[in-house]
C-alpha cells in the first residue's frame, strides 16, 4: 500500500451563507493561483458559513484573503494522508498514532476515484510534533 503523509496548514474564515458566496471565494483563489489541497464549508448560525481552507502554500492565501474580505484565523496544523484506496488503508496510520499515545480528535476523508483517497487527521497542538515524528514527516 502506497501512502503519502504530509504536514498541512489550514485556516478558518467565515462568510455570508448565501448562494454563490463560496463559489466567488474559490473562483477568486483559483484566479490568483492559490492551489487548495482541501476545503470544507459548514453552517454556523442562520446566515453564516465557516470555511476551512487548506492551501498548498499559505503565502498565496494570506496575500489574497484581504482582497476577498476574508478574515483568516491563525494557521492551524493537520496531517494529510493520500494514497491507494484499499481495505484497511488507514489502519497502520492509526496504529502508529495509537502506539505513540497520540489521540486523533477529528478526521475526515474521501475517496478520490481511480483507486485513490485523501484523509485529514487532526491532533492536539501539544501532540502534533510527536504525531509527525511517528508518521515520518
């Protein structure tokens, strides 16, 4: 099983929850050459949405965000696992973290088609370096 594990930074921002708001942001980021590794959006209240942005390189996002009216959080850290989609693909990753007594407090994943997957792991800030070390990143 081939997996690639990497450190990633992410940022939170909120926007109006209205048709086209997310499209406008994502389109402007793409136009500015900001490559996103991952992205999610969820409602926070009756008229706001929280965006979670995982740029390939933070500098571009930090440069463009003010022009879009995005107030970004401080950078947060996560772990991105990408690989071949097969039964039990994530078991070894979680075993290593378990053996190191690192708690994964949140995660999300998706199949990417053509036998591939992407998976985000979130660990506590005080556990991040230990998690990165046991995962070889």
